[in-house]
C-alpha cells in the first residue's frame, strides 16, 4: 500500500523533473527517490514517469495524480502552519530567527508593512532582513526565505509566484507641459530619459510591447544617466526634467505623475515577484513566515481591489 509521504515525494519529483534534484532538495539518496517512486507506481498500478536518459516525462495518469495531490496539499500546509504555531506558543523562548531577502522597491509597499503585524504575532522570532537584488543560490547564501524580482531558473528549488508588478515609463504633468509627450517608442529619442539596470547589468536596448497589438518595439537608450535602484527613479521623475521607468505601485497614488507611453509595457525590467524557500534548512519557521506572507498579501491585494472600485 502506498504512503502519503510517497505521494508528496512524487509531487516534488514532478516539479523538479529530476530524481537527482529531488534527492538534493530532500537530503536523501537518488536511489532512494527512484525506489520509492517505482514502488508507488507498482502500488497504484500505473506508470508515473517515462524516462528518456536524464529527462523525465510525466505520464497522463501522473499528471492527473499530480493535480489532485497539489490540490489536497493546501490542507497539509494549513495543518503544518497550525502545528508550527503550537510549537511557538508552547516554547516561545526557543522561537529562533530567520534571515530574509526582500526586493528594495516593492518592499516599500508590500512586504516591510507586514513586519509590525508579524512581530506582534510572533514577538520571539528574530528577523534579519536584507534588501537587495541578489540572484539567490541557497547553497551559497544564508537566506532562509527570499523574495526576488526575477523568474527563477527552472533548475532551482520550487518557487511561488506572489505578484505581478508591471513597469512603465512615467513623467510628471509639469514635464509634459514643458516638453510634450512621446507618441511612439521612436519619439523617445528626442526626450530626456534615464535608464535602470537589470540585476545590476547595463541594458544596451529596451523592448516595449504594445498592450493592444502585442507588437514589440526596441529602443536604444543613450545610458547617459543610469540608476541601479528603481526606488530613486521616482525622485528623478518628480524633478520634472526626465521620463523614466518606474513600477506602477510607486507611482499610481501620486496625481502629479502620468504615464509617458500608456499604450506600452516595458519587457526588460523585473515585473513579477517570486518567493523562494531554503529547503536545505530544516527550520519550521520558514513555512510559518512564508504562509504568513502569502495570506497577508492576498488580503492586501483583495482590499486594494475593493478600494479601487469605491
């Protein structure tokens, strides 16, 4: 008879597409992973994977099983969160600490405001928060939890998509009155524009996509003024002398700021936020913190949508 642990192991193998990566993630041997998956398939009476050298393909039955397991795992996550809270409430003096990476700009709106509530709820958990744009490697970095503004590579640990955070070009109404607005991407050449780096790297070109037609147009910036921190983009925009990229959540609440090319999105800057958990560490606080962030973020987004309709 198959075990619940084997179903959970199967789901991790599907997400990793590899016995080896799963073994490294769970700190067990690769033969053990293969043996348990083989036994699970025998107990279920269906093949779960087709192996072609180093490549694993999930069978049709395996795909159906994976969807069911993932759907039911949410109940296990709630159970785990409840047990973790019980541990904290029983031994609060042994709560421990977490090392966290937050993205600098989006944390101003989404993540740093959650810290007071978390601290009130779990006063014995020590948080060390670093703000940065690191490309995270948990085998080298000491982070327990990282929220990043890039799409994690397929061969990294499983990630959780938290938010879409689109980036567009902005300027002030005063800039528009003084210099006019561009009508096309090509018109940007005649305007004063600053650039931002992508994960610390200079962009030689920037791609824009039209919201209606989905046509991609390329702009070559002169890179005369380049920022490594998009938080300061708002300061340059509000000088009334520049057009520049900025994330929507930093600009939407300021009536003096408008979109310079409202028909376009910028493709070459981070526009999604992902949560990464360090599964190399066996720390129950990691799940506790990530569960808290996801629940509070859903409430924040839901309340924001309600407020925007009022």
